[in-house]
C-alpha cells in the first residue's frame, strides 16, 4: 500500500501540486475549505476543481465530505508542508538576486519555482546558493 502511495506522489503534476498548496493555504484561514473557495483562489472553473479533487482523492491526498468540505490527508499535508518549506527558502534567496520585486511577486515566483522543482530538495544552507 505504501509503495503505491509513493508512486502516486511521483506522478503528481504541477497542477496537482498547485491545488494541494492552495488547499493548504486556504485551510490556514478557515477550517472549511470548499470547491468554491479553491476555484476562487486558483481562478479556475468549478468543474475544473471537481475534476482535480477527484484525481487527488484517487491518490489519497485529500478527502471530500458529503457536503463539499475538503481536507488534506496526512500525505497531502506532508506534500504541502514540503512545498511551503521550499517556498520560505526561496523567499529568502530571491531578494539576493538584487532584482526589484515586490513581496507579492517574490511569493508568486517562489511558489512557481517550488512547484516546478518539487522533486528537488532545497536546503536553507547558504552553501547551496
């Protein structure tokens, strides 16, 4: 069973990872994450959200209750935490590039890089810079 879950994690797309991260971020502000709140956050249609939630449920990364509340499983939460950790590292490193970015632009760029490089393990150690 564990081997199958690890295999599913290896097959995650950037879209899967963006949904997982968005669900995690929404859940920090409200206990009840809904399809509508995910659609708003990602600026996608409700049918797109429904299709992606089904894909993530099949991978056992989230559960959806009967009345539409969405929760990350331990596996989904672990992925979100790894992404969040890498985003924090990137948010510290990007300003060192001495390119003028706003805080919002830095967050968006860090998120995009973290999702794209999900399989890479970033270190907070400056020796990697």
